[in-house]
């Protein structure tokens, strides 16, 4: 039997372990990316590791999230990031150049390579035949320093694509179909690999939409082959030399297999408040809409905006709604300006925003109270838009554009002829917004520019012998990192100021959490299944730890958040059943005696519930490497211990 593509690339980068699903492996990382919201902490951590320069083939520091400069904070972070990039040997993509994933695909992605990024949508570049994985900033800092990236070898889920997308159906509908079938937990512990005859008909843009939003499946990453379509895309970027062919063997084996017939897909839409709450657009057509937004790293390419412009040309945005468009990159923006698509959108009444994450991360454009918004984005978690009672739907740019002119959710197939959008054979390449690093010989003299909002990293001790305290919060299933550490215009600028940021922890779930956690001094969180899904933000682990949380007990964890917990010294423990989960309530006093010894002795960990007078046996699935990190009180401590022992 032949080998699938994911195993080929992982195999070529393997530095520890064997490619057996469920076991720990470590891989060499060729490229890294960070964005500003996670990057400030990542570079503080890189600084703490103590290396003068990055050791990767390419590392890029992007600014795309914190772009609303309502005070000095974001602007100071931009300056800090520019100076650290220059000093440490990274490319710096300036604010205005675009969303990290879109720009990385355009200017840096190379088929067959590995990429880790401190953002959960890093898998977008899997659309060009890379293994691209989202991780916490600290893991990315380690990779920048040449350290291996540790992960549990996922199962490879093969998705055989047959047929061809019908008019008005696009990449977004493919990934919404995946979410409809598999749910937001369906990809956990898996790499999703697309193959089969249907792949040829999908351009790189549709592919990257699909791999980007594979993050919402909980997948480790998603990947497409690198083929003729990839070559054309890279040629158009003036980077034909970076292309090489990568695909699975024709008789490749997969751990699991599903099939999607593209012929049968119709326009789909995710209803509030989860990306897997998917139905055909026609089932909800007619619902009045107050806001439509096209943009985000999922759907903000030249193709996406050209379709929107085609639909809007000569028409007007419906008077009852507001329509925003955020081009994914400067290249996309400049290209739609040159083709005239930009004028068509502006004429129709589109509110053009800058090339950035913008409304996707609650940076402005919060919808009205109790309204309906339809967005081409990837996440519709409750409150993420900035309006708690807004009902956010996720759909393709086609569906968004159709809705923008009718004022109600509209199946784009009602619009008539589907245009053929020709991708430029060659984009106008202009990299003036990407600043290369200082020459190595000058790096020493480069000063890092720090503003007052950038606070030093906290220091934590090693894991205590006994953990005790109160269950400060008990929550249910599918808690996202947006619940734990929200984003948005008010909170995101505090990412580099942990004492201030920590006050917002769980704000949308329980406003008293931060105060109660601080008062408890030492405590626990209890979660349901898929705890910590969503973004890669390590602050969702760091802030609870800062407030005194010592362990999180859940039915299951999302991959990135679990790693972040370990990286910051919080013990992730698993309930063996729903019944056990019911044995621990909020405000119960718990004790985990001899926790260090218990963790070392095996998978079972006995937790005493002092309030209820009973014992619950939980489990852990820590690898040897993870256990060492946890015992040392987190990854930075562990690196110091290792350095001291060498
Ligand atoms: C998101 O989409 O939630 C973010 C903001 O891009 C996050 C990153 C962060 O919170 O820093 C992500 O997806 O990882
Ligand atoms: Fe930015 Fe939204 Fe993409 Fe996150 S999901 S990187 S906030 S555009």
C-alpha cells in the first residue's frame, strides 16, 4: 500500500518517534508565523529563551489583528514587533499588508515544507501542500529557535473528492459540508487530507478556504496536494521556483476515509452560534439581515472579492443592512482596485475596511442589538462579533453578496448566471510592506522598543506536591478560548499586559470569575468535552494560571489549548465518564495529593472531593516530554532546567 501525503511530509521532517497514530512525535519546522495579538508574548518568550536569532528557513511576524489604534497600546506593540523582527532575523509584515495567512500563502508558502504559527488558522497554507499547524506562541518561539515541534501523531482522515462544484457553490460550502458531517469535534486528533479526481477542479483559493476552516473541525491540520493548480498560483505570485509536486501515492492508505461528491453540494450556511450548525441556505432563506461582512482569512481573496463585485455591480446594498468588505491583503486590495471591482463595490455602498482581521475578531463593526449578521468568516461564537445577542451566520462570499443586495438570507443560485473569475496569470508583486531582517552582523546593535503596555512575563514555580482549592468554575461542552480569554477591541490590546488582561478571563461566562479565582488563591476549572476549542491564544491558559488555577478537569480537550495548559504548568486531567463529571460541582473543595508522584506513576490520578466526601479517579494522557514540562512548572522553566543540566 502507498503512502498518503501527510505521512510523506511528516516522515521527511520526523526527528523523534514513529508515525503511529496516538503516539508522540517531534518534527523539524521550516517556517514560522506569528500575528500581533499572539506575537508580542511569543517574542517576549523568544527573548526569554535567550537565542540571538531565529534558526528557521523563514520566520515572519505579521500585524493584522490589533489594528484599531484607539490608544497607544496597539501602536506600541507594532513598534515592539517591528524591532524584535529586525533584531531576531524575521521578516516583518507591516500593518496594512494583510492577514497573516493570506499573505503567507501569497509570499512565503512552499509545498512540502512545515509551518507552525501562533494562530489556529495557520493550516490555510495546507492548501498549497504544506503541513501547517497552529500552536501557542511559546511553541512557536521554541520552533523559531530551531527546537522541534511536539505533537501526538494524528490519524489521517482521507477525504475523497469527486465531481465538480456547481455554479454559485464554492470552497466555503465544501468545508461547511465537512462541519455539517463531522462537527466541531470531528477533526480532533486528525489531519484531513483531500485527494481524488475532484481536487483538480479546485483552485488554490477554494483549497485554502477549506484548509483554513479545518481549524473549526478541531483538526491538527488539513492538506491538499501540490499540483498544476498550485504551480499556477505560485507562478502568479512570481514564485514558480518554490513549486514542487507533492501528492499521495495512488494506492495510499488512510486511517479513515470519507467521500464528498462536489456535484451534489449546494450553498450552505452555519447558523448561530457554532460553525457546525450547518443547513442549506434555502432552509433559512428569507430571514431579514442587518449586517453582511466579507473578509477574514477564510474568504478575502481576489476571487472572493471579484465575485462580490460582480454581484454588486450596478446594484445597491439593501437599505436595511450594512455591508463591510475587508480585503485579505494589500495585493488583493490593489488588484481589485486595478480591475475596477473595488469601484463596483464602493458604488454599491460597500463599506471598505483595511486589509486586516477587523470584524472577524471584534475589532469594530459590531452588529446592532439582537440583529442577524451574515459573514464569510470562520467563527460565529456567541459574542465574538462584539454584540452579545447578535445572531451570526457563516456563509460563502457568494451567499453574502446575494444577501447584501436583497436584505434577507438569499441562496446565491437565485442570482442567475455564475461569472467565471479569471485569476491573473501574474499579480503585480510589491513587497514594500515586508521588511527584511537586519543583517546578522548588525543585529546586536538593534534596540527593542517597548511601550508601557508591554509587561514582563510572569514567573511560575514548579508543580506543587499537592494541589488544593476550590472549583472556581464549572462549564459545559465546547467551551471556546473566546469564552476563556475574549478578543475584541477592548480586550485584545491588553494581550501583552497580563495583569490587565487576566481581569477579563471568562468575562462572557461569569463576570465574577477573575475576582473569585484571585480570592481562592489556588483553584480548579471543570469543563465538558472539547474544552478550549477555537483559537490558539495561549493567554487562555496563561491568564487562568496567573489567577491561581492549578488544573483543569474536562471530558476532553482541544489540541492547542491542551498544549498551552501544559506549557504554562496547568495540569490537564480527564474525566473517565459523564457520571464522574457530575461528581464535581462548582465551589467544591478539591485536593489532589502527591500529584507529582501520581502523574509519574501512571495514567490514573485520584482527586479528593472534600466537600462531597468522595474520591474521583481521573486520567491523564501526558507524553513523557509533556510530563517533564509540567513537573518543571511549564515550558520556559523546563527549557531553563534543560539548559542548566547541559
Ligand atoms: C482568532 O481567530 O480567534 C484569532 C484571534 O486569530 C486567534 C489568535 C489569537 O487569539 O491570538 C486564533 O485563531 O488563534
Ligand atoms: Fe484573523 Fe479572523 Fe483569521 Fe483569526 S480567524 S486570523 S481573527 S481573520
